C-alpha cells in the first residue's frame, strides 16, 4: 500500500509528517506542482529556507518520503487497488479527478478541505460509485464548478482561491485530523469488522464554528 498526499499546501504539509509517523515514510508519496511563497508561511508547515522550492520536494527532503513534482490529474499515473489517495487539493476539478481515478483503479480516497473556519473530510470507496455515499451524488456542484483548477493557470491554493477564501491554519489542521481519523477507521480497522458494523462507521466528518457532525456509512443505490 502506498498513500499519496495530493497537494502539499495548507492541508498536505501537515498530513505528510503525521502519515510518516502513522504508516512509515516509505509508504508516503506527496504530489504537488506548486512552489512555496512567503504568503504561505502563516499556515503551511515550511520555513523560510524552503521559499521558491517545489512544496512536494521540500516536504520529501524534510520527512524522508517520496514525492512527485507535478499537479495531480486523471490518467497521468496508475495506482494499485490497495493504494489510498488523500486529496488536499482546493478545487472541484481536482476532486473529480481523484474520484475518477479511484473508480478506474479501484483504489480508495479521502477528500479533505476547509474554508476560513470550517473543515471536512470524506471517505470514498469505489464500490460507493453512484450511491448516496458518492461525493458527486451528495454534492452535485462538484460536477459543475470548474473554477480554481491550477492546471489551467498555475494558481492553486497560493493564488486566487486563497485570496477569495482565506484559510486559517486551525482549519487546515482540523481537516487533516479528520482525514487521518477516517484513514485509521477505514484503511486500518474497517476490514476487521463485519458489514453490519461498518455501516455505522463515519464516512463524512465536518466541523464549523458552531457544530461538529459525523455521518454514518449507511448507503442505498
């Protein structure tokens, strides 16, 4: 099993060291085509010595994991069925690419994201495609919002999206914590449990200023 952290910014830079401790650095690969800017330092886990470097490469040097210096896109690479894609991208086209990759390669993913104060993480298994647990069914705007795709204009979370929707490091950390919890639940523990119990496990966790919610993985086709 390899765990791919897709995006090395506000979420990915915190997810990488935690995953290296959780499953070992040789099992972690971080992917990002972006370079670190000074304005990232208030919420991303880098230092001034990393300015101007590719974010994925800088994290790999620091924590000893693997890295890929490019934006994630559907069809660019193949994945094994036991691989896990942890999506820390901040745009819907990127999330759709992750889900389509999981469907094609029969691998698993966790989508995590946040706004200024709120955060969420959502598990996805390829057998959930088209059910009420599919993020594309739960949130149909994923299929129509094409804004913020860094592959179209070299922006990513360091440019227009971050200016339009500023993020706090606390929200980045919360999203990563939620994603790691889902990783432990579904990747490390769920396979040991009978089907009846798995339906009561959380597949979506969200946090706002006033509410914390967890949604069970009961599904219908």
